C-alpha cells in the first residue's frame, strides 16, 4: 500500500524477517520481490522481526479531562507513585518471596503456578482477574499477602503493594507482559523467566541480566534463583538498586526523547 509508516496496536511484532526471496514472496506476496515493507512501529520486537519498538498505550496520556478508563496504570502517574512505594521499604525489610500477581492462563504462567505450589517457602503466585468480584479487594488489607504458595481469585495486589516483596517475577503472557517496567520501580530484584518471552519492549535493551535484573530460563528455576539471592544479600541488593535507578530515570521526558529521536 502507498503508506509511509504503520503503527501496530497488537501485542505481537508482525513484520517477519524473510529467510530468502521465496520466503519473502510467501510472506508479503509476489509483488514484494526486492521491496522492503514500510516501517512498522509495534509495542514489541523480536530477533525475527523488522518491527521498530515503540511505546505502547500505557505511555500515552489519559483520556478526556484526565479520566482513564483502562485498568493499566499510565506511566506518567505510576512512575512517581510506585517509585515512592519502593523507597518507603528498604530492601532488607522486604518479604523474602518471589511474587507474581495477575492472570495465569498463559502456558508459562501455568508452570509458575505449579512451581509456587511446590515451593511455598520461596514463591508466591496470586491469580486474579481484575473484572472478578474479588479483583477489587486488596490482598494486604485482607491479610492474604504474607505467605507463599498459590492463591486463586481471592484478592488483588497493586504495583505499590508488590513493592513489599524482595523478588518480583516477570513471566510471559500472550505476546508480552507490559507490567515489567513497573516492577523495576519497587527497589526489588526482578526475576525474568525467558521461556515464553521472545518479544521485548523498546526500553528493555538498556537493561542487562546480572546487572539490572536476574534472568532464568524456565519457571522451575525461580526457587534456585531466590535461594542464591538470599545467600548473597549484598549482590541481590545491588541488582535491585541498579535496576530501580535505571528505570527511575526513565520518566516521561526520557520516553518523549526516545520517540523524538
């Protein structure tokens, strides 16, 4: 089509890198031979796509008159709020659990559920659907946020409340998990499960495993990561601090600068 750029609002990158000319024709039609697709800006990008990573909807301003009808926290307001919650509780005083809250229907998250059931001393998974009746209840206020294991549709944890845990788990959903950036503001160690997360957001390339976060191959590796971090508290605190400092500087001015350049 006669267009200059395309914005993809889906969760997945859409412009595959063709393996050869024949593959390109299968992907983009016979008339595409030798032609490059227009620039496509997407919320995520992978090693197998041409998509240009671009901030997703959570970085845009709220709607009319500042009213926000979305469940997802907007970065402009959440950045300050979650950062304050993270600073309020020193790393050494946080609960020594690797915590995850949210929808657990995706395959990689189902594996994390099983890990939590088998390792309640180190992993806590709180399954919740925001539209469910109990999705409005606070796990902290209900007294259901201090022990590990698997908890199903009992209550919810806000990003501010997640800052009470030493370790926060990021695990893939359908496409990507856009809560990752909020986790880094808590002053906790972010543990990223690589399985099921081939796609990355635009800001992720500035973050290094072992420096700003801890990466594990599969959900089953999370308990061992927690054990190692607990045995090396100074290293754990350093990773948490570096990850938080990096994302604390990544405010809306930094996002705007990325888009402008």
